[in-house]
C-alpha cells in the first residue's frame, strides 16, 4: 500500500475548506502544499498565511513543498504556519546540511527535492539526513503537466542509493501522477505519490485516492 499526498494546488481555492474536508474524509495520508515564489519557479502560489488556514482545517500532516529560493530563510515561518514535513529544492539551497538540520531542530520531518535534470547522485552525502526524497517528474511550477518518463529510471537509482547508504528516506514523486503512470512508479519503488489534477479533476476524488492507495 502506497501513501498518497494530494496536491492542493489543483483544489478550488474559493472552496478550500470544502476540499480539505473531502481530503480529511478520504484515505489520503498527507496534504501536499505547494509554495512558489515566482523566482525559483515562474509561478506564484501562496505563502504562510494560506498554509495557516489550511492547517486549521486539515486533519492530516501537511507536506509542504517549498519551491522558493534560499528556503533556509523560512524554516521557522513554515513551522509556525503548521508544516509537518518540509521539503526544500536541492537547486534552491546552498547549505543543505545546515537547513536540513534546522528543519529537524524545528520539529519537522525534512526532505530534499530534485528537479528532473538533477541526478540522484547529488544526494550521496545528505540522504542519511532525509526523511523524504521528492523527485519531480515535471518541471516544477504548474499542475497538469506531462509526466517525464526518465523518472522511472531515477526512482530505481534512488532506491539503490537509499539502500546502499542505509537511509530510511521515503521516495516521493510529484508531477503527472495519474492512472497510467502511478502503477509503474509503484513498481519502480515509490513510497509516496503526489497527485493534483488527476485527483481534483476526477468526478469522484475520494474513490480516485482509494484506487491510487491500493496500487
Ligand atoms: C508542481 C507541483 C505539483 C503539482 C502537481 O510544481 O509541485 O505538486 O500540483 O500537479 P499534477 O499532479 O497535476 O501534475
Ligand atoms: Zn509539489
């Protein structure tokens, strides 16, 4: 059984509470929260005030994916806003060891995110510190994009790297996760599936979450 982290980026922002309550009632494990700064990625989504409101209604851990430059500046802010898992992009951060420790010290689970063009070998010296490694299977910034096939090989490489280093990190994949890609990701060794448009555009999102989770 896989863990599911539906991405609220595809929720109806005018009815966020309703959509969060749907997720509370579903079998999903985490709520995936995409924070974008318009600099690291071209898009701007939302910041701490909205995360705080999400936290007020959510009954499951908030899996906050920071797509922002120099994420170390905001560790405490997102802890205060209610993040339970905080992931930072490898490409947006200079001092990974320092920031990952800061996330742990603030009482959250931590993780590193890799863009599609960043190889998993970059993680050799930090994978032991990670609770989660998030592989982007699209270029970050937008929902509803096409899955990049190379991710399947990357998941297999990451699984080997995690095992070789005796790390306990979960493998999470984000972008283009849907009916055809999800089973292949699971077979390749993924632990946590993020899914935005596929879940929220489904006529029966709770059922779709159930199906993804049962893969
Ligand atoms: C993209 C975000 C994703 C996004 C995924 O940069 O990190 O979490 O919501 O959306 P889908 O599942 O529609 O590809
Ligand atoms: Zn994301």
